């Protein structure tokens, strides 16, 4: 029986028969549909994915006319992480002129709002100078990263210490205090960068620390939206499911714990988000057909129900991209193509 | 990763009209098809051509809204964005602030 080379969620190669690929895709869409209460992929869509994984081509791409815009997280830090000795502005110019970037993002190497707050006056001149020299829209991005507000890094008692002791009320109080600090920082940094001319602010990996962090991000966005009605606000999520670390936080009378992407999007729209980034986490011991089918299914629900553009998060370990520092082209290109053509995303 | 996504699915930024389509998503909340159609109409080209680097190189040169290659006297930064704001009929934050800074507007 013929086998086709594909990969697992961790990026390692695996050979699968057509029947195995088909089975994984069917299981994945059933999983997504059951969890999020959304329609599963259609037979035609599943067939599309089977053919995609049977293709022997290394790099694949969308059909002509289906190209979308790409936005980025942590834009300027990628060069530093690769140990390429260029300045932030040079990084942006490389993205603009050599990597075909549709949008740009300036970021601090410690990519969270809390560490940016004390150095924002040093980030602003870089942004202002970059805006003079570049053409695509330029975001300033950072992560809400609520964990930084817990001791020893921050002022609040650490819920991770309190919860094992059964101090649930104290842990919740700590989360609520952290939310207030985080909102202040996000509004401050976002405001300063917008006043310096940024085209938009990117809130990356929102809700990484769970429902309290999602609340902080939504509250900050709500404030910024009122303050700057024309600001572009992009919010990329950390995961497909909001972890109930607090368990009892609400936004607009909706409990945040347990929300899947299409429900996260509803609240994002209410808060004033301009571009939403749905995220699906890779399961490393499942195949890529399984992971991509599932990610596409969640994304479709956002595209079909949402009123704002959606840019699927497709970095390492999300959106069907293998969890490995250097995702293979064959894997990433398939995820990219499927997310655009089946996921109906407005960007990635 | 950026390169792989760019080749698989990206519009190509200033190689084509990717930056312009992105601006329509950002300023007017347009979804991709609507944004591409809007940009095509403003540039007086077909929707199919908005992602064509050969067509767009000529369009960008003609409209002087920035190109990949560093051609002398072609707009390259803020000047390009002034023209983009005008052609698309949108407000660009840094352009508005620049105008206030240099006294072009109050």
C-alpha cells in the first residue's frame, strides 16, 4: 500500500497511507466540532486536505488570486534571536524589502508590555525614525503576559503558590490585582506608541496566562478604543481554549474560561479589536493532517461568524505549524495554504 | 518562517499591493476580498493584478508610492505614505502627525 511522507506535530517525518491520513482528518474535525460546537469540515474540504498531504511537492502555495496579507508578532526580535547583528530599523527594512512583508512590527526583545513600560521613551524614537523610512503599516507589539505581575517578578502574590495550598480566594484576588496593573501598562504603552505614530498595536499571545489575562487584554483594548477610535488594534490569541486559571472572570457577562476561538472573537469585536488572530495549539504526538484539519476547522468558524478580519496565528506550534524552532517548509506551506483556502482567513 | 509563509500565501508587501490591502483591513476593517477589490478600484487595475509584482511595479512607479528597488527620486518612506493616504482616501496616523509637526496642518 502506498505511503505518503508527512510529519508529526513535533516536526518529525512519518509515513502514512491515504486511509490513515483520511482517518486522522476525520478524527480531528470531529474533535474540533465536538469541543467548540461548530460545524465539522465538509467531505470536499476533507478531500482537499487528503490531496494536499498526498502531494509529493515540498513547497505548496495558494492558488493565484488567493494571496492574503501577512502580519507578524515580535517582528524585530526574530533577527536578534537568530544572532543576526542588525538594528531594529534595519530588521524592519529587511522585512519590508527582502521578505515581502505586508505589515511590519517593532518590538522590544523582552516582548511583554511590563518590561516595555520603563523603556518606552527609548522605543518611541526608534518607532518614529522607522516610520520615516518605511512604507508598510508599522505595528508596535508586545504580550500582555500576566505572569510577570506575580511574585517574584511582580507585586502580586503568586497564584501558583497559593492554589496548591487551597487558597483559592487569595489566588483569585491576586489575579484580579494583576489585571489592574496589566491594564495600566498596556494602555500606557499602547497610547505612547500610537502618539508616536504607530499604525497599530499588537497584543500578542493574549490569554496565555488564562482567563484573567484575557480579561486584562479586553479591558485595555476597550480603553484604548475609546481613547483612539481610529487606532488599529490587533489581538492574537495564545491558545484555542481560554484556561480557567481564575475561573470566575467575566467580560460583558460572558464567562471567559472555556471559550473557543469563535467565542473569543465575539468578545474581541465587542472590546474594539480591529484584527483578530485565532490560535489552535499543536498536539505534538498527533500527525500534521490531524493538527491542520483541526486548526482549519476552528479558524473557519471565526471567518464565517466574525465581522472583522481574521489573521490566523501560524508561528511555531500553532495553526498547524509544527512545534519546532525551524518549521520545515513542506509542513508550514501546507498549513499556510490550508488555513487560507479552507480556513477562509483574511491574513496570517 | 516568514519566507515560507510569504511564498505560500503572502501578497508580497510593497512588491505588489500587500501593504495597501493591509491598510484597508486596518483602517476600515475590510475582509480580504473587500480590501483587494477596494485597492484594485483605487489603483484602476483588476483584482487579479493586485498581487502581480510585474503589474504592481509599474503601478507603484507611476503613482510613486514606493518600490522594492532603490530607484533615485522614487518615494521611500514617509513621502510614499503621504501619497498612499491620498490615493486610498484613508488617514495614516504617522502622516497626520508629521503634517502637524511640520505645520502643514494645525
